[in-house]
C-alpha cells in the first residue's frame, strides 16, 4: 500500500503524504524508504519541471519522525547509520535540479520541518492549526536530520537557536518574518496561489528574500553563542544535556561544508539518543499522549461553567474557561468586585497579546463570554460548577446546599480544594454521582496538571465528561483516589517540611534552595513555599498532620512564620524579604532559629528532601491512590517541576536503587524519628528484588 502518492500534471510532480491507518504523517524508516523511491522516479523523469510536497491529512503536514522507532534504538552505531541513510535521502531532495516546494498546511514538526528545509521553497498557510517547531529538545535530543545545519543558513543563527534550544512553536506569520516561509496565504487560496507560485519558481521570476545573515559569521557569531549559553545556564539545569549539546553542534558546524557538518551532528545525536535522559523524556511524551486520550467523546460535552471564588485560583479558572468554553458565569459576594476580577483575568491574557498568539479583539471576545451575579440565580442551564472558595468544610457544604436548590439534576458540581476529603465534602449532596474534586495547580494558565478526585459515588460518566472538558481546555487530568493531600500535595509537603527541619538544625536558607535547584527543581523549597504562600502551606500541612499523624509533623518555623504573618511573596516577607526584583534571606526568620551551627553535607540535604518524597509516593501506591507508578512520575513533573530528564520521582528512585534508599531511610529514622519510617511496600520491593517499574504486582490489588 502506498503511503506517498505521486501525481504528475503539466510537468509538475506532487508528492502527497497520506499514511495509511494513521491520523498523522510520521517519518518512519519505511516511509522514508518509500519517499526515496519516489524521489528517484522524479529524478529520472526529465519532463518534470518542479516538485510540490503536500499532505492529504487535515491540519497536518508531517508531525515529525516516528518517536517509537527512535525509542527502540539502543546502540550509538545503529543510530548513526540510520541517520546517515536519512541524510542521503534529504540531500537527494536538496540536490534535485528543479524547484522543490513544501506546501505546509497544518502541523509541521521536527523531522517534517527538516524535510521542508531541504526544499528550495516553503509555502506556509495561515490556517490556525499550522504550527511550526523543532520539539526534539523536549525529548532529550535535538534535530538530527541536518536541522541544526540547514536552519541557521535559512533563518539565521539567532532564529535557529531560538527555535532549536527552546522547542517553541511558531505560526505562519512568524515563519514568514524569520524567512522560514517564502510566502504565506490562506489554504482556501491554494488552487490559484500555489499554481502561480510554481510557475514563478519554474521560470525563476519569484524573488526570494535575501538570506545572507551577517551574524552567522565571526566575530559576530561568537558573541551570539556566548549569549545563548548564558541564557541556557540561567534557565536550564546543566544535567539536561540536549540543549547544551545542540548549541555545541551548531557552533561546530556553522559555515562548514554540509558533508562534514552532517557527520558532527549525527555523532552527537547518536550519543544523546541512547541516553537514559532521552529515554525518560520519550517515555514521558508517550504517557502525556496516553493521558490526553484517556476519555470517550460524548455527544453533549461540557460547554459552559460557573465559578465560585475569585482569589488567585478562581481567577485562573475563570481565565481558562473563558478561553475554551462558550459561556462562563462568576458568582460574587458583591457586584462591586466584578471590575477588579475582570481586570485581573484580562491581565492573564496580556502574555497572549504580547506573544502575538492572540489579538486584542480575540481577547475581548473571550472576556465578553464572562457574566456575573451576586445571587444564586441563572445557573440552571450550566453544565459544570466549580468552587474555589475558602478552605473550610462547613462553608463549602453550605454552598453546595444552596446550589442544589437551583441547578438541574445533570449539573456537575466540583471542588478545587487542595486537601479536604472529597468524600466528606460530598457527604450531604443529593446527586452524589455528579460530585467530584477537580484540583487545579497555580498558576492555572501555566500548569498542565489537574487532579480529578471522585468519591465512591461519582459516576464514570461524570469523570469522563470532566476529563473530556479539561483536555479540550489544554489540561492533562489524572484520576486519583480520595486521601488527604491527594497525590501532589501529599508527596510535596513532606519535602517542604523536611527542608524547614534541616534549616532549624543549622543549615542556611540559600544553601538548601541552591542544592535543590542544582539538582534540577525549578526553584528551591523556600522560594516555592514563599511563592505558594506560607499560610496555604501551613493549612495544608495541618490537614496532612491531622490525617497522617506524627509521621507528618509540622515544622515549628512554619508555625512561627504563619503566626507572625510572614506569608511569603504576598506579604513581601517570608523565608526571603522581597524588595523590587531582589530577594535576600529574611533576618526575622533566621533570628527565630536556635543558634545551631551544624554543618550538613550536600548529600544528606538531597537525600532527606528527596527520599522522604519517594517514601510517601510508595505509600500512595501501597494504598492504591493510583495504581501506576508512571502517574506519580507524571504528576510530580507537571505539578511540582521535578526534573523531567530524570524520569520523575519514582524513575529516579529506580535509578538510585531502592536498596540504597531503604538503608538511608532506616538510618534517618533512627536519627530523626517516625517521619522516615520506610513504607511496607518499599521494604517488600527490596526483599523481592523489584523496583517501581518491575514490581507492579506487589501493590496492585
């Protein structure tokens, strides 16, 4: 069966990618072989005056290389040889003695973009679904089909570094601006615009934009490379090698002959592709894909929502629903709040306007979807209601009682509580099958993870409809069993607490933060605590202490800070004092600490902070809060910023060795008490010579 159709009309060849039994076009080795055969046919036919490469898939050009094939490659030599075969094909395309035109209408990613770069011309449509990117860095690799070589020549060094090192996505207008597209137009104009472009290309009358980039050459490029490296250092942990090696490859190949450059690129790509780092990132990619398909399409999806609560979380949820749903209603305590709330929601949209992903008119249209009321009226026709009000069980239950009087029997009620039992909150609700927890993370506009917490009464239909709605809003939901703290907060709070205990014993705020940031966390535990708010951390810690007792004690420094209203960024004083953009450790906090000058080794700080999380994650599996270890990995990466290249918390534990972790926990238990007592599951896994990847049968029941 042909996956690439060749048509020849009026001396113009068109190759149309249309992979059988696939929703998208991917460049597998089999497809590339077929592409090579088609190129040979074109090369041998002297009547052909031009080649157009197109796609029959809706909103897709080529989504990239087949990642499953990359994942299977285990040996550097095997990767290198496979790459050289691809280069031979792409070089054949580049060296055709006729105009070659990539017609890009839809997603063009990775290997698909590298194929387009091997063409002489690129036409990119203004279809909103047209997205251009080199996402390879997010898989722990970099463009390996000469993308690091061709991109700087075509779009200039600065633009190439921007795309390759970040994995960012651009649209047609941006592609045209940086010279990636030779022309852009609406796909509806294809019939006559493409024909006209092809004729101009054949007769040499199309005026291609000048592509000479002075900044690609010394001494200017040296300054650009230095700046790019400094930017990476500021944003990306050095353990995550892919962007750093990509930068070195571009530096080593800029302005060199293609043949030599290809060998350099292929050699470095081959090393990266077989690393644990890359395998971890690819595994995460597939898990992300799986979770985003984890629902069944309904005939009547959720299209509108009511939001109770207008704090930071409430405003974030209002923004999200105004962006993706048809109608959003806000329940206010007082109508006078409306102006400020809408103003704050509009501020979240500011980045979209600045980055040009949305126009001001588009933002105004989204904001116009929002209506508000200070009464319990006008909710009967809404599909979904979520409250993000004060963390108080009684207040929440009273809200649900009022709501049930005025909504229809199919309306789903959700709570955004971060720690109160969902079973308790739903105990007095009449339509229990329509109640569940939907826990967003702050900031809602940036954090992809949402925890869905059903009660034992919540219907499968309700869970499915909420999953469908969240995924349509660009979120990735995970379903977890009800327990105090759910997954992320239950595992994260012991980490934050442990950092505070180490501080009380004599270490320094900046040192602990620095060690955990060097490990790969996006920010240190004290910076995180200040950002979230000491008051919120204290309340969640109190709930966890009530639920789990003495193995989750609350640090005394956290209690003192809460009492003295040192709440972090919101009060401009927490573990740090905040003045304009600067921050420095808060003397009011350090003065509360006992004068203990114990010196901690970095190893102990790391182990105490990380192993206490691993131990709690193990308990979550033991209690079947989730039954898949990879869900915990995903939750900690997307909910807390645990370094993705380390594979997630439990993958990292497997890498260290559970026996080593168990020995350290037993040592810490003797020294620091019950909070380090190893979980039964961890002990069992070590006894059975299993880990969190192989020992699933030991906790699934």
